[in-house]
């Protein structure tokens, strides 16, 4: 994956400049960021991570914890990160969280930069430059990437796995290793944010409509995915001190019983307005909005078009809407 970026940097001076400046802008944005975009970013990660370590925290009062519907993977992940930072002598919480912003944002930028460069042919330099420029410098993107949130983590894992599988498949790779890694990463992304499963449906459809249907790969991905589910069920059960299957709890409470709707509802076109007018400042918003929706109807066999279309459609149909729910697909917009 990082070889794609290295090759582009070596062969194209403009890409080298944009990636360098993009990384610098991202680091400066992460250093300047104060607070959180949404309270969930803090309470569901930091406070619960502190609770796992037995330290004073405000996470135990979350209703999702009482309902046993919050996956524990991001909680244990932050607790492990905190322990690691303390082990190397860093105990200042501001430094710890700022460093986390830098790591998460640069990793997300690297994954989507590689995805763009791989999927836009090298001879189409103008398209590469435009897409990369939008990814690195469009108004909202650097700020959104600083959020150490489950939306961002699930996006990085899921689309990183898509790119990894796509590269291996295109190279004619065989064997069990790469489908298994893909399935495991999908499973981890799913437990970071259950709604990434909507994009997963797009991946399955893409595999089924290929001329070379790799049923063995699909089976291995499914088996590995359920291994990740089993591992996370073990994590969640340890976190809640009883056998807990959080996807079922989430579906039952938030969707079937409509708990999520009590926090507000919006019309199906809410997200179109968000994409067009709020999150992406002009002139980039005008360009992206005009060019994003056309491929959704003209390039229906493209992996990332399918993932974006189904993810967006499913979220439009769910009554409770928040702009942060679309964060996982924002990195794809310059590609589309």
C-alpha cells in the first residue's frame, strides 16, 4: 500500500509536493485541534478506556454501557495506547491525545491517498492531481481526520482492507493469506462502527458481479470475518462481565425499538444537504457535489461507487441522522 505512495512520490514532483504539504497541514491541524467534534469521541473512547484501567472516569454513566450495546474494541485499543505512552515516559494527557490525533489522521490520509493513486491511472495526471489536492486540502477533510473516533477508525480499516484485497486480486495473487487478512480487517472495522456493514454489502456485490468470481476468496473472507466477530464477542463479554453479543443488542435497541430516533430524526435528503452545503466549503463543495453523484449512476460496477452508494442510501433511510455518520466515506469523494 505504501509502495503506491512511494512510487508516485518518486515519479511525480507535483504529487510529492502535495503529499508533503498535505501531511504538514494535517499535522498542524492535529496540533491546533482543541476538544472533540462530538462528545462520543471522548466519552466512548477516552473515558471508557480509563475505566478499563480502573482510573477515575466519566464513562460509566453512558446509557450504551448500561444497555451493553457498545463494542469494547476501541475502548481496549485506547487503554493499550495509553499504557504504551506511559511506558515510554509520556504521562501528560494533552500530549497523549494530541499524538493520537496525529497518528490517526496521518494513517487515514495515507490509506486514502494510496487508494486514490491506485485507482486513478498514472497517465491521467490531471485527475490524480485534482483528487489528491481535494483530499489533502479541502476545507473539512484535515479537521475531520483529527477525530480519534470510531467512524474514522472503521473507515481506515475497512477501505484499507478493500485496497489491500483489490491490489492482491489485480496482481493475480493466490492462496489463503490475503482473503483472511481482508476478512479480519473487515471484522475489526465492523466492531469499530457497525454501520460500516452497509459499505460491506457493496463489497460483496462487487465480488459477485466480477467475471472471475472468486468463491474461495469470498468464503475465506466470511470465515475470517466471523473469527473477528468471535474475538470481539470475547472482548465485549469481558468488558460487560457477562456473555454479550453487541451487534444484536445494537439492532434490538437502536433500530427495532427505535432508541436512536429519540435523539432526533431528519428527512432522507438531510445528508445531501450536508454534503452540498455544510461540510465542504466552496469552491470544493460545488465541484465535489457535481462530480460525486454522477458516478453513482454511471459506474455501478466500481467497488468504491457501490460501497458509497449503498452506505449513503442506507443512512438516508435510517431516521436518526448526524453529519458524523458520513465521515467513513468522505475520503472516497475525491475519487468519485
